[in-house]
């Protein structure tokens, strides 16, 4: 679905993918939304790709954007340059880097004893 206006979905007919310049979305769900500006109000998006994402009383599983603003909502994974508002973000870019460093150190430490036993 391609649009430049407001979109209202129902649980019976959620669109799989929406591409628009601007997307204002409420009361429903979208699997993948791509727009320069996305605003979610009491709805949910599985994957949002945008310059700016605003969530009001809703949720996004994965947000890839320059800026993410959350008001009484949540984002599972945010890959964003800036995150603002009262965001509940489970996994952001900093957390991903830290997780990668920790996993790398743990794997490196675990490989040492295994390499000594093999040699």
C-alpha cells in the first residue's frame, strides 16, 4: 500500500507493507512501514524504517531511523541516532555494541582452555 495520508487499519485487515512520504497511523498494526516521517498512535508496527519515528501509546518491534521519539510506548530494538521521550527501548545501538563486546570477550576466554587441551 502506498499513501501520503492518514491510515486507519482494523485487526481483520492489517496491511503487510506501507510506503509513504508521511505516515500517521492509529489503532491497528502494520508489518513493515517505510516513510520519511512515521507517527504511531495506539497502534503497532513490526518494522519501521524512517527519518523520524514518533510513538504515542503504541509500540514498534524494530525501528530504524535517524530519530525516535516515544511517549507512553515502547520500542523493542531501536537503531537510531537519537532516542527521546519516555522511551522504553529494550535494545538500542549502544546496547548492541556492548553486547557484541561482551560476547567477543566471553568467546575468546572460552576458546583458550579448549585450544590448550587440543594442543
